[in-house]
C-alpha cells in the first residue's frame, strides 16, 4: 500500500467544514502556498509554505491553524 508521505516541514491545517472560501488567506500568503480548490482553501504548494502565519491571522472564521512540532 502507498502511504501518504508527510511533508518535511509543518504546514497549516485547514478545517474545510469551517472554510467559507473567502480567499483572504490565499491573497495574504506571500509565497503562494495556498489556493482555492472547489471553493475551499487548500495548501496547494506545501513546499512553498514558509509558515509565516498570515493565513491563520487573517481567516475570519478561524478555519486555519498552524500546528507546532517540537523536535528533540
């Protein structure tokens, strides 16, 4: 079975049930990592994400969060 390969670095998590498709996060992302797909926000280019957090801060419905990874 082919298991999905996790990204090398963390990317924002988008709760599609909350996303209203306004596109503010897509416009706020300075690296173009986000896109609207089927009228919902998605991390379309995870390798481009620099984890700035603009998307999380601008989302009016709080559909985006940035998980933190602790590495020992």
